[in-house]
C-alpha cells in the first residue's frame, strides 16, 4: 500500500512539459555599462563598499596614462581598502599566498582575473577558498567574453562577472555585468536599476560569437606553431591552448631582447602588439611582488582577433624573427 502511494507521487512529479516556462531557471541577468570598470564600480556601490571593507586582488594590475587602471580605479573611487595575492611568473594563482591573505584580512570581495581569456587551472579551488572565508567573488572577464559565453569554461563559479565588450568586438566602448544565481535577488533587482547603467547603442549578438571564437583560437594556434623556431627568444606564456580557451591576445615572454624595443619596432612596422601590463599600479611594489614586475617587463601580447588574415600572422612572425635574431 505504502509502495504504491509513493510510486503515484513519483509519477506525479516526474512529468515533462512541452516547453520550458519557468522564468527563473538558469537565468543570468546582464546589465549594460559604458565599460567593464563602470560595471565593477556599480557592483561595489550596490554592496556599499567603503573604507571599512577590504578587497583582495591579484598582484598583476596595470596602469596607463591614457586609460588609468580598469581594475583598480573603481576600488579607489569607492574608497575601499585593498591588498593583493601573489601570482607566479606564469600568472598562476599562488594558492598558499591566497590562503594567507584570506586569513589575514578577511576580505569582503575577492577578484579573479582571467587574463587574456585563460582562466586559472586552480580557479575552482581558489573560489572555494574565498567562499570558505565568507567573501563575495567577482570574475573579471574583461578578456574572457568568449571563453565564458561560447565555451562556458569560466564565469559561473563567482557571484558576478564583468566584461569589456569593446576589447572583443569592433566598438569603442561597452561593458557588461553578469549576475549569477548565488547573488541575493534583492541585490540583482537593485543592480538591474543601477544609476550607472548605460544601454548600448549596438547589439553584441549581431556578431557571430562562435565564428569569432573559432577564428581567435585558430590564430593563436597558428602563432604557437610559427613561433616555435624562435622560442629561445620569444616564448609563449602559455604553451598550449586548452579546450575552450578563447584568447583576447596571445601573451609571449620576450627574453634576450629588449621588450620595449621590440614593441616599438613592431608597431612601427604595422603590427599592433601591446604589453599588458607594461606598468603596474604603484600599490604593487617590486620589492613585494618581484615576479609580477619581472612579467610586466618581459610580456608582449600578439593580436589574434577576428579581422586578421592568416598570411598576416606569418608576416608578423617574420618581422619578430628579423628583429630578435
Ligand atoms: C583585466 C581587466 N579588467 C578590467 C578592465 C577594464 O576594462 P574597460 O576598459 O572596459 O573598463 C581592463 C582594461 O582596462 C582589464 O585589462
């Protein structure tokens, strides 16, 4: 008798409707902003960050005269305190140091940056540690739009994610804040009405993200191969392109030649290389973070974007070879 009644209730719940109609399942609201830094600021404002709160950031954050610091400016603007956890020379999270900083400061927010589109191999563990210490987690996906939305390899472990659309699509501005399900509904409601919100005059979905992601991966893969004969002078920061990673640029380490000289010569010759980041913010001092400064001095980022024709990659590596050999 008992068995048949529990079977009846099971069949009652296990039904399948013809189409999905539940409005909250897998919802991930997006709020548009002028850029990623404004999205970050809106989040900090909504959480009412002040001088009483501490934010823990990775110790690789750049600054430039024209652009300031996309990651650090919002932290200063809301007047929060900050500290940094170490990264290795390969930009990997130093989990031991992350633990120490979490224990020492009990930050309210921890930021993880998926540099150049590559989420850290230890991201899940790092997020778990941050949560164990009661912190809110922000994934900075300024470089990881496609690694998140096309491949799904990042962006869902944190409470929120910021995106810099103008770095990945042919526009001068545009940012998103993605609000994950772990955020309280009241915070989500407030953020959807943020006074900093700025609807975009273009629709990012007018572009074929899948094809853009495929082109970026193909370009990065080709560059890895083309660079192999000069790896003693220019070596990729990441030697392989793991499944799902969609690069913003391909970071390389320039040894045996001045990075700045190479940067200027390549740009003079029409190849738009950048160095993210050539100058670190003052709060990240070389004595405390020598590896971050070593990286800032040697890194160069090669373009892999969707406009590139493959033959131009060969021409770019030819120029690189000529200069460093
Ligand atoms: C890792 C990272 N996060 C955030 C930002 C800020 O992006 P945006 O220029 O869209 O404000 C930048 C660039 O400045 C960045 O490199």
